[in-house]
C-alpha cells in the first residue's frame, strides 16, 4: 500500500509535456501561406534574409501533385541531398527568395487560372511569352520572377501582346 501511495505521488506530481516534432505534421497550403505570403512586406523581407526553414519548403513541395519534387528543388536551386541533410535548418537568402517565389507564383497562378491543378500544369509548361521557358525555370532570379508575375497579370486581364 505504501508503494502504491508513493507511486501515485510520483505520477501525479510529474508534468508530462509531449514532444511534438514539427516535421511529423506537414502544413497544408493555407498553413504555408500563413507562414509566408500573408506576412507583411517587411516581415517577408526579414524571413528571406534570416532564412526560410527547410520544413516549410518541404511542406510546400509536398502539396504539389503534378510537378515532381526533384523538379521543384532544381527550380529553387537545391538538390534532394541538400534538403535531406539539412532537415529543420534554414535556407540561405538566395534559396529562401526562390522558395518564396515558388509559393507566391503558385498562389497567383491558382487565383488567375482557377484551380491548383491548372496552376501546376501552367508552372511546369513552357510559355511562348517567356521565350519558351517554363515559369518554374525562372524562379532563381528577380527578373525571372518579375517576368512570370507580369505574364500572370497579362493572362488575368487578357493582354497577351
């Protein structure tokens, strides 16, 4: 009986805090947007400058159904091995900027084209207006990102020339 009371005191007085691994529960697209696109311009700047967490990038990539993961990583300028080695670490500013561009362009394309499926098809297909390049291939530079955004704006308003 004394043992039962002692054990009871140990169990009731000890606080158990479950450890939740961030990478075990991937974010959905809205969660990714909340942590990236819905931030203010200054907050996004600071996030890119300090480095986007690789888990957010992995979660974003996992939402793509039509574009293979290796193609998305190449578009950002990363390899599968780099991401695997650096789980839950931060990307450099250059790769953070490209990852944010992928998220933003995908979101804009979805709004303009109507569905996520159409957006993914469009991102992965070459476009005459982009000199035959795919939007996905233009995400690593600011002029490339601007050209893709400009094309989406022209598509939205029906101005192709």
